[in-house]
């Protein structure tokens, strides 16, 4: 795995079609989304070289917010500058945001939408196969020695069995990698050529511009509706979450649920679970569950017309959640390859890469358990946590659909879109035959 550049830089129009495809097909949470981008951007389209993709993934894993969306933004920025980063990031989020918004409106007026949930059983089964295949491929290329394998195994054990904080795992891996690089006579591979230094003034201007874009409209809305209005509470809560969401959405879901349910009373615990289910089964980042919460908060507590305030609540939530991602990427992206070009820092990043493989394995296993079994509980044995499925809750339908997805992807060489469509159709046919719909 060397610093092989992409075979041909795409035109902006060509890249747009790829970003749109990724946005529509980005199911399965961060593991599935990273798997999809690796397959499309590295293996199929060769928009970015393997090592640069992994360096960018390391960087995005260290940032607050949805790492997959930020990874897409980084690659778009690398290909076509700021406009490319905006296009990649927006197209990654907007398809899922539109779906979640439509389902939120339907939920507010009619309650749950069973036919959608049934179709997404097949989609999740297909994503499980896509994630597994990508995990194996990325691990084969990223784990290049016994130290890398040991770091990946330790990271997996720490997060899966000990529920260790994600930032602590990444910091520990970076420290180990730095120490190994200091003890080594030379770097593991040829480092990337360092680009010219980035002027500090340029960095500060970029940060100030995007900070103003993020905060300015929210302050104007607060001045328009007043501090006591629900729209101001939505802006404050989700701006706060945007700064502390390290390690993916799961790291802050419990805090967000507590605030939305207990502190503000926007929705009930059961409705919070329904929203999470919608976000897990639709394309885009899992953090889109915030849009569901924001819509219901505005719809129920904003005043009349209810639908208009629901839409405003959803828009504020999306703005407060995702605009900060552009702030982090556009400010920090110019420094990624300078960090990678330093042998010592490259060693630290290589260790972070290995740790990320362990983290993705954790996400993949968690996802697999929750797709195949209807009931999975965290059982503690002293300091050890073990995700334990109820064997009686085995979902034969989901397991069968996952096998079907494997045959379609690997046996018949179907594309991702075709496989997702067929497994969703098969899930609907299965439920129709069972009389569930």
C-alpha cells in the first residue's frame, strides 16, 4: 500500500454523480458508510489512493460529528476544493435527511409506517454483507505487521468488552504509534511529500468564516423568536451536541435522549426509540435522528402553523448538526498530509489506522447482532461487557436475506444498488406471504 495517486482526477460533474450515489446508498451507520466509500472511491473509481483514504479516515475519526460524512467532505475538498467538499458533504446528508423528514411528517400525523420498516429489514441484511466484505478488505491492507494487529485487537477489546471511551482509545493508539516510530530506525513506508505550509492567517480566516456561518443564522432566529421559544432550545442543544459528538452518534444518544425526553419533554421514550429506528434504517448518518427530534419539537411546541414550525425545527437541527462538520474539515484538511509526511506522526497515524480497524469491527459486530437477533442485551461480568443475543429471538428472515445478499453480491456479482433493491423487495414479499402486510 503505497502513495499511489488516483488513476485520473474526475471532473466535478463526474464526482457529483458519485457523491449522489453514495448519499442514496449510505445505509448501515458509520461501518456501512465507510465500507461503501472505500469500495466506490478507492477500489472502483480510484478517486483517492488507499493510504490517503486511511489517513483521512484517521483524521475524521478524531473530530466531533459524523465521521463518514466528514470523510466524504474531505475527499470532495481534495478533488475540487471547497465547492467539492460542500457538494460531497451535502449530497451525503441530503438524501437521508429528505427521507427522515418525510417519515417524521408521516409519524407526526399518522404514527409508525410499517411498510417502510419492513422494507428496511432487507436493506439492513444487505448492508451487513457489504460491511463484512469491506472490513476484511480494509483490515488486509491496513494491518501490515504484528504491532498493527495487536493494536487493532486491543482497540476492539477495549471498546467492545470494556466500553472504553472512543477518544481514549484513539489517543492511546496514537501514543503507542509515536513511541514505536521513535524506537524504529525508519518509517514503515515512504511518507507522503509534505505540501507547502498553510499560513496561520488563512486557517484563522477559514475558521472564523465557518463559525459565523454556523452561529449567525441561529442567533438571528433566537432574536426573532426569543430565548424562551423552542427553536432557540433546539439550536442550543444541537449546537452543543455538534461539539461533543466524538466517536459517532452512539456516544451522545443517551444524553440527547435524556435532554429531549426528560429535560424538554419534546417526545416520549418510546418515540425516541422510534426515531432511532428510522435513522438506523434510512440512508445517511445515524445522527439524523436529531432531525426527527427537532421536527417533533417544533411541530408540537412551536405554535401555529404546526407543520411550518416542525419543518423549521428540522432545518435548525440539520444546520446546527452539520455546518460544524464543514468548519472542522475546511479548517483542518490542509494539515492532514503535512501530519502524514512526518515519519513520527505517520507512525502515530498508522497506529490510529490499526485502532480504527478494531473500532469498525466493533461497529460491524454490534450491527450484525442487532440485525440477526431481535433482542440483544449488554451483560456485565465484573468490568467486562458482553453483548448477549437472546437465541430465541433469532430473526430467520433477516438471516435468510443476508444469505441472499451474499449470493447476489459475491456469487452473481450484482451491484450495491441492485442488491439493496432486491433484498428490500424480498423482505416485502416475505412479509406479504406471512400476512404481515
